C-alpha cells in the first residue's frame, strides 16, 4: 500500500513545486481557446471544470478565517472570468458552425428548462439581473468602500503597532508580521476594488453573447442552412440559452464568493462558525421566531404543515441552546484573580493562616512591583476569558531586559477592593507610583495627526504622554483610523503605561542582589575584568550606585563590560559613585547620544550663555557622598522659568527637550531641576561623539540682577 502511494505523493509534490508553470500553462491554454476550435467532448470537460472551480472558490471563501488568507482571490477572479469568456467564445463557434455544442449545453437547454426556450430566456435573464444588479453591484460598492477605508486607516494602524512595540506588548517579529498583514489587506482590498469591475463586465458580456448567439444562429439556420424559421428559432435559442445558463451559473457562484469575502467583518474564524456562534448567542430571538411560525400555522387559509415544522424546529434549537449554555465567570466575584506573576502563579500574600513559620513569613514578604486591577478589569488577566495581560507583561520584561540591560524582577498582578472597578495602579514595594482608568469595551483614540474631525466618545487623557484622547465605541473605530487617529485597546494602554513607569523606577528596583546576578553572568565571558575590579578596586555597592545613576536618566546598562572597564580605569582615582558615573557617561556617549539626535549627527538643544555657565560652576557643592547646586532664589526662579518655556517650545516642535552644559556642572544641574523638569535631558559636551554637531534651539541668558562670581567681585 505504501509503495503504491509513494509515487503518487512524489507526483503531487512535483506538481506543487512547479505550480508557476501550471498556472502559466492554464492561462496560455485559455488564450488558445479564444482562437482555436474545440471538439464538443473537450468543451464538455472544460464547462464542467468551470462549474467545479467556481464551487471550489465559494467553499474556500466560506472556510478562510481572514480575508488576507485568500489574498490571491482578485487574481483568481480575473483568471476564472477570462476562462469563462473563452468558453463562451468556443461554445459560440460550435453553436453557429455545427449547430451542436456538446452534452452539457444541450442538457442545460433540454433538461433544466424542459426544452422551452421562452422559460429558458426568462430564467437566464433572472439570473443575469440577480448577478448584475444585486450581487455584483453590492459587492463592488462594498469593495470600493473597504479599499478606501483600509488605505485611510493604514497610518493609524501602523502607529498603533509602533506604540505596542515600544511598550513591549509585542516583539519585533510580531510587529513585522502585523505590518505585513496590514499591507496585504490594503493590497487585497485595492485589488478587489478593481476586480469587482471584471465581475460586472462578465455579466454584461453574458447577456450580449447570448443575444448574439440567438440572432446569429437564426440567421445562419434560415439563410445558410435553409431551415424553417420556427425550427431555427427553437434549435438555436435552446442552445444559446443553455450556453448562457452554463456560463451564468458559475459566474453567479463566483460573484457570491466575492461578495462573501469583501463583507467579512471579523477574523479568526471561518464564516460558518462565526454565523453559528453569533446566532446561537440569542436563543430568545429564535424562540420568538418559533412562536410566530406556530401562530402562522393556525391562521385560516395558510398551510399548517411547513409552519408547524419550522416552529417545532426553532423550539428544539432554543431548548438545546439554553440547556447547553456555558455559565460565564463573573469578574466581580471576590477572589476571582489570585496573586499572579508575569511568569506564572504565585501564592497570595494573605494565604491560609495555619500559624506555621512559612505562612508567617509570607506576611512580611514584600513584592517589588505589583499591578493592581479593579474588579471590573480582572478579565484582562484571566486567560479563561481571553485576557492576555500576563503574556503582555512578560513581553514588557523581555523588551526591558533587551533595551536597558536590566533583568526586571517578577511583576505581581492582583485584584483590589481599594480602587474603583475600572481603575488600575502600579505599586513599588506597596507604595502607589501611578494609576489610570480604562473602559474595557471601548478603544482609546488619540488625535496624534492633529485632525480637525472630532470623534464621538468619552473624553480622557492618555496616561503616559498626557495627550487628549477619547474612549470610542467599536463603530467609531474606522472613522477615527481614517482621520489619522492612533487607536489602541485597553490592555495596550496598561502595557504602555507600565513600560514607561518601569523606566522611571528602574533605578529603585536595582538592588545589590540584582547587580551581583549581572556580574556573575558577565564573569563567564569577562573573567579577567571581574577579577581585577572585585574586590580590590570597588565593591558591589559602588557598582550599584553607578548603574542606578545611569538608569535614573534613562541610560541603558546593556554595555556592562564597557561600564565596568571604565570604573576599573578611574576607581584608583576616586571611589565616589557620582564621579564614576560621569566618567562612564563620557565613555558610553557613542552608544546613547544617538537616541537624542533630531537627525543623524545633529542635536538640537538649549545652551547656556558662557557667563551663566561660569556662574553655575562656582555654585557647585560637593561632599563625600553627594553633589549639588546652590542657587539663590532669584537665579533659580529665572532659570526655571526660561528652561520651562524653552522645553515646552521644543516639545511642541516634536523635539526632545535637551540642555547642553559643561561636564563639571552637568550632574549638579540635572539634580537641581530634576524635580521640576523630570523630562529635561541634560547632556555634557564631553559626552557627544566627535561627529555629532550641536544646533542651538535657544540660549538661556544670565539674568540682569544676578550676582557676579566671587572672583569678579574681588577684582
């Protein structure tokens, strides 16, 4: 048996391998049909193949789960239409020359319409009207609107993918796959918009070809073959109508398939499962219809049997659906969400109090970082209800490790009675650090493109960047995307907010144990470096302080060997972590400054007047453990006002607010204004790579009443 099947499998594999040649040969053979005569037997085979292909296209359309899975449909539609028109030409040649076009056409003319050419003409024109006016016109309009909406929505969808990628909700391969899917859908709908015109043209051609066959056949029969008018009318009209039916039935099937494909409103399941699932969710509607059918059965004059049968069938379906309906989990049930971590389950802190040492130990354990969800948001983290928040948070940790070089501790997720049902908050060692509010049944629309069109919804503020946004219904989503809004779902809002907060508090989560883990990992590849550095030059605490300084200002510690080598170079001179971190920043400048460039090799920044920089240099105060800036109130107020104004101008221009200052004053300047201007980036000239240029965005001048340096006063 296996020996028999092996050659067959090999042949099928060979055919699949050379499918391009098969498709090219099929198109070439179709073109040959237009000019070469075909014997009746071959025409029967080809007409049967046309019907089979159209049925195959319809079934594939029903079973595909997404329109992009059948992206070759427009090309197939054009090919099938060309094949059908070529068969029309071949059958017309046989009808007019030989008065016979094979068994299939004759059967359609004699069996289906019972040899009555008037009935055949009526049936044929009804099929043409249904195909041309109802199906192809509607499908063409839907294809046109879908193409316009899809193309207009592409920028918003691309920005949503970029937002999820930056937030760590998805990784780069997933982002590429989603971008490719969006491009494929846009190409498909654009091609369908044009391909629908071929379907309408095919319907028109079917009418004209049939009329030409009738008129031409009668003329040939009467004038050339000397047939009586009645006989010629009977013979050629039946053959022409049969030919028209053989052509229009596959055309109608393909048109229905095109209409089904462009009207798909959801993805992820085949059409039959989708319709069954959605209709089965409303057993009450089925019960009402069943009752109405039974009422029609008792109306005098109406046949009772069909209405009783349909009413009984509806009642049986209603009973079955109600009996097998699956009870849903109530997300508001207390304890619906146990304490979980992004990597799996974890015991709740308030577990059974049996009095054992292990149970008491849990009471004093403190989770490093926790995501608390209101009871109305529990389903976002419940996989049984389709929630994927746990997987997304795992993605955030993975992306954070890849980008920042720090392994984030496990993040706990739990429900909470202390916050509103639709609220969430982030806790760092039980202290709330941020919170937000969601509407799980809506989409967050952000007008990032500055569109004048206002969408309907509940106004809000995006929690990460403070952008005015609107919670919109699903019905408004296409309108918002078409007008350039960036659309994200509720879980993506949480994930984006979480990714930003983790960057802000990463330095507080980096303990000595985490640093030791990084060093142990590095020891396998750089044993000489670790042996030189520890324990003779510095200890783990100093390395921890340096890494914390870098993370606090958003500098990645992924290049840990470079960082530790720099510490080793300068540890013999100073053990002050602040001084060491400034030296490390100079060494890492080549790697992190590029993220602040407005264009390659160019940084637009706020600079200080040289006299002001000289003044600030005299106000730096250093101690064994700290460095700071001592400014009088007038000077501090002047600088804060100028920096705030210039920073806002840069943000409005789409730039990162950056201040360039001398290396000696950089850290003290940053710490002095960090509380008031946390998003202000302070760079020193020594950190810039040699090829990077500075373009002044604005210059902060020295205030008129500012006190002069002590050296100048003494002079």
